[in-house]
């Protein structure tokens, strides 16, 4: 089963069960300054969990574009991705734990014909939050032979997105030892001070990564072996290049432009890492162009996500500009200039510098401190004037 079929099957299942199917929101969150990117399917529906009436009814399903940047350095292993799609079903004061768990069990075992290894429920006595005995009971009623494991707050309590918001305990489904589906029961509101208060209206928020689900259904070793990545990897020859160019194309399509701040800096960092990895492999920028083209024309995204006519030109323009700056900077280093020059004169972050030349970390940190002091003094003198 191809990824597009999996996505359609999920959305049609929930539509058949009374859910309104909504399109993915932008990777740039609307009315949520607490985060740089959309990181979960529930973000566009956040107000409905807090009592604002939903114009789409109390039950919704979607496939949401997401970007998570905290694991950029881990990208390249078998599981970490920067961009992914999150399949989700949501309830705002409508159905609760029993219906949510039964929907998930039916979809996984009957619609997809998969066997569940085990499920987990929330139990963490040190957290001060009651154990989720209700979910345990429901799983035992559905399938008495199913293993139900206790997981602590770190593993089985989700949210909020940003500094404050709705959150709650989760129950998770594992297949082949991998977490496939996370079902969140929003029954608390976490404030900026870290306190938890009971929500007046409970809500269900689920998330299942399309890439991980495709890996299980297609019986391949990693997410990079699924149909979502196979044609991209074939051209890129590198997981890092495939992931970063794919993510960058989606960011640019949603209006993010390379810059030295916020979202633009994340995009710039991804493109620079992609270029450095391509350079190490001895491939031309034309390869990166071909990777971008493959992402834009990927059959799983056709007629679903829109890439602007300038997506590829913005992406390649940034790569080419960086490539020239890097070559100029490296020539200076070869002539005896300190690698710190790549930071001060060419704006390269340390992790990129380390990928292209040898860096004395202790010396670099000392130079960084001196650079900060000089910049601070210069700023003070300017202010005095």
C-alpha cells in the first residue's frame, strides 16, 4: 500500500465515522506565536479545545504537515525526520476515551490488518497526576490478551505546544517495537508557571506519523525505504540531503524565506547542511536541484500540497549563494586564516564549520567570548554617542 493510499484510507475511515476532514494548515502557525512551526495536528484546532465553538463540528480528522527541529543533528539515523505528516483525529467536548481507543483499534487491526505488539497507558506516581486507569480498562475490554504497559510522564503525557495550553495523559500503540499512534486525552491546561488545572471541556487529540505507518505497512527497514523517500534518496544518495531538501521545499512553499532569524534561520541551516553533505560526497548543486524537483513532483503530494513556482528558485538561490561564500572562506582558511573567520566573516554556525574543517573547540569558544565582549563594547559606545 502506497503512502497516498494510507492517508486516504485513514481520512475516509474517520469521515465514515462522523468526522469532518480538514486540510492541513500551513507550516507557519496562525495566531500562535509560541512556536516557530506547526509541530502537531492539533495546533490549528487549539482554540476549540478551550471552548471556542468549532465551525466544523466536534469531530475532525486531518493529515497535517509538521516540522520539528530539536532533532536536526539526529537526522540520518533510522527514525528521525525534520518534516513529516501527522495523521490525526480530534474531538472537542465530543467523544472521549472509549470511542477514541476503539476507533484506533479498529483502524489498525481491521482496516490495515496489522497486529499490535502492546499499548501503553499513563502512570507516574511522582507526577501528582492520577494514573489513567480508564484507558487500561478499555484496552482490557477490547482485547484481554493485549499487553498494557505503564509509562511515566516523560513518555505518556503530551503537550502543550508552546509555553502553555491544553495537554494530558496519552495511550500509545506499538507495532514491531515502534510507537505508531499517540492518543492524547486533553483534560488539563498547563500555565506558563508549570501549573496544571482541569479543563472544563475534555478533548481527544491523536497523532500517527504517516512515514512511520508506511514503514510498517510496506515492511521496509526504515522510513527512508518507504515510497515517500525512495525516489528522493535515489537521487540524493544521502538521508540528510533527502530530509533537508524535502523539509526546505515545504517550508518555502509555505512562505518561509532564508534569513538569519527565527524560521528563516532554521531554513538556512537546513540548506547549508544539505550543501555541505553534498560537497563531502562530491556531487554538484545540480543534484540538489534534482532532489528538490523530485520532492515537488512526488506522487504522494500531487494535488494535495501546492509548491509555488518560486519554491525551487528560492531553494537553489540560497544554496548557490552559500556555496560561493563557503568556497571563498575555505580558501582563506587554506591560506592560514583561522576557522573562526568562517564564523565572523561568512556567518557559518559552529556545527557547519566543524563539518568542513578542523576546529579547536576550546580556542573557538575563547574567540567567541572575546567576539561577544567586543560586540557588546561597540554597542555601548554607539549608545553613549
